[in-house]
C-alpha cells in the first residue's frame, strides 16, 4: 500500500503542476481578451487568431484544471445522500463512483478523443477562419485532460482504499473533511 500511496503522491504532484498551468491560462485568456478588445476598439484592428487563442486558453484551463480540481476535492458532487452518511460510508460511495463511473467514463473519453486529435495532428489542421490558428494544439488537450483525470481518479481510489484500511497518511487526511454546499 505504501508504494501505491507513493504513486498517489506523484500523481497529485503532477496534477498540481498542471493546475498551476491552468491558473496561468486564466490570466493569459484575460490578457488576450483585453488586448484584443483594446486593439479592436482603439486601433480598429483585430485577428481571428486572438479570438482563437482566447478559446484555446480557456479550453486549457478546463481540461488541465479538471484533475487538479478532483485532487482538491472541489469537483461538483450531487449531494442527495453523501452529506448525511458517515465518513466511512462516504469513502465507500467514492470508491464505487470512481470504479464504476469516473474511470470508465474518462478512459472512454481518452479513447474517443485520441483519434480526433491524431487526425488533426497528421493533417496539420488549421482553422477554417481567415488568420486562425492550427487546431491540433487545442485538440490534444482533450485526451491529455481526460488522461490526467483518469490517473487522478486512480490516485483518489488509492487514497480512499488506504483510508478504509485505516492507514494514516498525509494524502488521506483531507478525505474526512466534507462541507455541505451553502444553500
């Protein structure tokens, strides 16, 4: 179990870095958006590349930040039963959800989005808009983002199994914390 927890910490560290990249992409999207608006209205000059760069940065924010969000336990959860059961029952609910929903769904999405990216990469697909950007860099975010969520799901599974087995580890300390959403 110690080796699996070491794997979990490594995955958490990788997704922490991708989460920081996603944070910077938010700033980048804001700067690009403001710069585009400024140049459009003050200089009467704009480009589809600026608009597409903004969209690409937003896509990166979502796809690279999703695994980090899962790691931080900040993802959306439907709280019909979860908040009213014991911490141990929550761990079992999470194990069930990760095994039967999260991992199959994410792995299916990795499998389905890889050809979408690969075809774009092989063809060196460009935007249909005049002055637009090449498309494969944004399309690679799909399989990459889903793969990151998949490995983060494995990390979360390891942490929950360790917690269920009573293994005290810093990686499992936050699992007992659950805050019901404000109404």
